[in-house]
C-alpha cells in the first residue's frame, strides 16, 4: 500500500505554509519568542476557556487551594502555547528532527512480547501527543494506524491529515478503524504488522455497555476500543507515558499493559490505562489538556442514568 501525503485545498495549504514558516525558525526563537507570544494571547487577551480550565482543575484536585489551581492554570497556558508551536513544527519535519524531538524508552521484554504481532498503543493528551506516532522510529518493522476524529473545518482537517501522514503512519477515521484492521489483520499493511494508535482519554459518548471509571475524583467514561481489540484478537497493549524534558523536547516510556494472553476481566485493561494516565497527570498537572471539556456526562447519583452536563 502506497501512502503518499494527502492532497490539500488552498485553505489547508495556506495553513501549512504558515506552519512551515514557524518550523524553519531557529529552535530558540520558536519557543522563547513565538510560544511566549501565543501564551500571552491565550492567557491575557482571550482568556482561552479559563472558566472551564479552573473548574476542571478545582474538581480534580480538591486538596489544592485557589492559588495552586491558578498557578497550574497559568502553567497550562504555557504548555498549550508550546503544543501549538510543536504542531507547527510538524510541517515538513525530517526523520532526524523527529528523533531529536522525542525519545522512546522501550524495555527489552516489551520488544520481545510485541515482536511480529499487531499491537495496540494507548496514548493520551499529556505532553505533545502528536509525537506519540513517532514510536515507530524506535520500534521499526510496523505500520502505525492512528485513529482520529475528523474536524468540522475542511481546511484544518486536511492540514492535520497532512501533518500526521508519514511513510509508515496512516491516519484512519475512528468510524472506519475496525474495518481497516479486519481487512488487513491477516496480511498486515505492506506486509508489516500494525500498531493501532489511540488517544483514549478523549470525551467518550455513553454508548453500549457503559462502565464508569473513577478518574480524578469523579466517574468518567473512556473509549474502550483498544481493550476490545486486544481481547477479541489477543493483541498486546502498551501505554505511552510522555513527559516534557525541555523546550519542545519529550521522553516517553513504553509500558506493557497487557500481553494479549493474560486472562483478564472486562474493563481491566482500560482500568490499568486509566491508573497510569492519572498518575502521569498528578505528577505534572499542566501537561494534560484541561481546555478539553472532559466531563460532559455524569451518572445520576440516585438512578445511575447518564446526565448530559450543559454547563462548562
């Protein structure tokens, strides 16, 4: 299967040129000048989703006072500005630049467990999640299939598809993800086993067999597609624990969650993922995407029925 970069409309190409103009700037200028300007706009000009961020932080960390919450919020804006610059840096990024941007720590036993097998990768919105797709540089011999939710804006959707597509990285819309895997599970993609990448901490809708996970002090829904694939097809599952080590630089531990053979109860694989993710967030709160409206749905305390929360 040939995997060329997707074509872009005029609007998407204009956005790509804007991103590329930042990507070719010196590293120090990107993060000491461009990122600081973006931070200033987000924090002091538009107050980007500040009420939502403060609310979600306060409910997640009830042990912290207002001063601590506001400090985390301020650091989050700095992180978000860095995320924007990192995104722009993906325009025309080379393999050498990808390797310098993120380092993956993969234990030998994990390499042995996943060798020559399709693999489920559970990522999150900690650090700069787009760099998670570069794990194939340190775990060669795979074709990575990244699940994504199409954006409502055609130009932005085309831009992100272009930024996320590489020789062995293929973005697939979530609704077509399972079908793509089933069609290629026997032969692989270009004869290579698949790494099935999913950012499973997005806001999951209440569908099917609803299971609430205790996450940051409240019941939370999670996407369970990774667990379902693992249990049905005996696939190993790993979690990418990402942390920031410098301006635009990250390090990622590849942690085995399930070897594909162990007998586990339903929801146990996702539960392990939730605990690992929560530990990462508590270790470094500003690195998670608090501006995403994560808790749209909650169980009624009396009936247990799903409640849609209209407020931010």
